[in-house]
């Protein structure tokens, strides 16, 4: 085990957990998940993953520099 | 042999040259080896690539099996005895390809191309993974063969992309068959990624896991149901008793031709369902058609009206004179098109103009016919 987590993987994992819970609720019929709701969730998750990846690599470069 | 006899000329070893190269130095190397203009080899490779795709495979094979100028070994170095094994692998691949072709025909009907395409993806991914595996090694080995690292990165990238595509297909299929299991699989993948983020191998999982989840989400959002098989189905009932209560297909093209039926006065209900693809219902003139449809993503065209986009809820409930035959059509399409017409409709692929066309087609409402047996339209979305 390493001390610092891989931020990109961590944020992707959290995003998938949130998305998965929404999909489970949709599969159970608790919510109706059309593209109107799914698209913002997906785009938001993608943005968060890219942002996390960008910030992590910047921090990594600074650490090395 | 006496010293006066001339020595037989030895052709130089085949290498990928650095001078005159455009990509990997394969064509310039072949040109130098056979003492002809490399442009001839370039034309041959491009021609083979365009017409059959073999050119790309051949080029990659030359890239992997011939050493670069100045390097002692090729990126993949094969001993003389190993060539027999390579030939054996090629023969096995051909055998798998033939079996895949036959199995896809038997299992998927007219959707066999999907199976074959998937098989080729698996093959490309396996080869890329193998090349990446072989190209790994300490940095000093890369110096021996200058482009070994680039080759390794290309192979790794190809393997990751193929892996992501295969997982996306698997996710889409699972979500179309059992949405709940697919949703729990996404939750599980998320948990694994969170746990793995504290270890060294998490980064490798990000792209495949995201591709799987994205496919599941899109299929769930479009309410795609892949039950009912795959391929191309056409039904042409000639009497009302031959008409089923409903028709369904998982993926492909479903056509129901009702034009040969004499519908009696009053309402006749019909349910049609398609997961992904094109659903066409051909109706006889003289019947008032009432259409209710839901399309997750794609296009609805019902005789005189049409609509497209995401989450399309279509309701066309026109009134009709008494004793007019009435067809009440309830349709669901996950991703694709639902078309109601009074004459045969050209296939979506042809309407789009193949790869050069755009999604949604260019079907003008007049192309589908008229709902002339009805009094007035009552379209709502």
C-alpha cells in the first residue's frame, strides 16, 4: 500500500459509485433516468475525472521540480 | 573453388532505413533492399490498406520483424526455429477466423458481422498486448532498438483502446439484457477503483472501467432492451389472424409489412419494440394510424410527421370518421429509428449514404406517406 492515493483513479471510482447508485435506482424503477438526467451526470463525472487527473499531474511535476 | 571465380553477389540484409523514411522506414528499406523506387512499395501498401486492410497488417508485421538501421535486432526478434511457430499461429488465427465466421452465422443470423468484428477486436487486442509485453524491458534495451519504446507505447495504447471498446460492448450488452446486474457491476467497479487507488495498479483500470460504465449509462438512459435476438427480421402477415400482439427485436432491422391486410372497422392494437436499430411498420392506405412511441435516442417518423433527438415521447392521436379501420401502434425504440410508412422505406444505411452520411437520415415526411383516412392530426410531444 502506498501513502498517497492515485487521485484520478479515486475520483473515477467515486464517480462510478455515484453513477452506479443512480443506475440501480433507475433499474428498480425508483427514478426515470433519461438522457436529460444522465447526460449532465456523465459530463460532470468526465469533467471531474479530467480535472483530478490534471491537478494530480501538476502536483506530481511540482513535486519533482 | 579457385580465387579467379567471381563471388556470388549477396543481397544486403533487409532493414528499415532512417534516410528517406515517411513513417517507420519500411518502404524505404524495401526499396533499398530490392533496389527499386520506394514509392512503388508505398502505393502497394496504401492500395492494400484501402481495399482490404491487409496493407496495415503487413506494414505492422514488417515494422515489428525487421531491424531499424543501426540496430542489431528487430523489435520482435525471432530465431530461425521460431518461424515455424509463427506460421502455426497464423494458421490457427485463420482457423479461428473461419470458425468465428461460421459460428456468427449460426448464432447471430444476419447480425454475423457483429460477431466477426468483435472477434477481430479480440485478436487485435491480444496481439497488441503481446507486443507491449514483449517490448517491455530495461531502458538500455531500448537503445539497442531505437523505436522499441515508441512501439511499446503504441501497442499499450492499442491494447487499452481495444480493451475499452470490448468492455463497452460487454457493458452495453449486459445493460440491455439485465439493467440491474449492470448497475450493480458499475457500483462494484467504482468500489474496486476506490480501493485500488491506494495501490500502484489503479491507473490501468481507469479507462476500461469508465468505458464499461459509460456504455451501461447510455443503454440505461435510452431504455434499450436487447431481448429478442439480433439481425434482420421481416414479417408480412396476409390476414389479421396472422398478426401477432407484438413484435420485438434486440438489435438490427425489424420490418412489419401490414399492407396486405384488410383491417376491419374499429381499433386494432399492435405493440412493437426494438433495442437498437431501425424499426419500420408499413401500413395500408385507408387505415387511420394512431401512433404512440418512445425513442431513447434517435428518430420517429410517422407518415406525415417526424421528430428526433433524445428522450423522444411521441403521441399522435388523430380522430377518424366512424367505421374507419384504425391501427393503434405502440412503439418503443432504445437507440435508432421508428418509421411508419405506407410504402417500402429505403434502409437507414442507404439513406445516410453509408459512412459519409449523418445520424438521423434525411427522410422527408412526404417520403413516408399520408394518414389520409384520419380527419386531422393530433400530434403531441
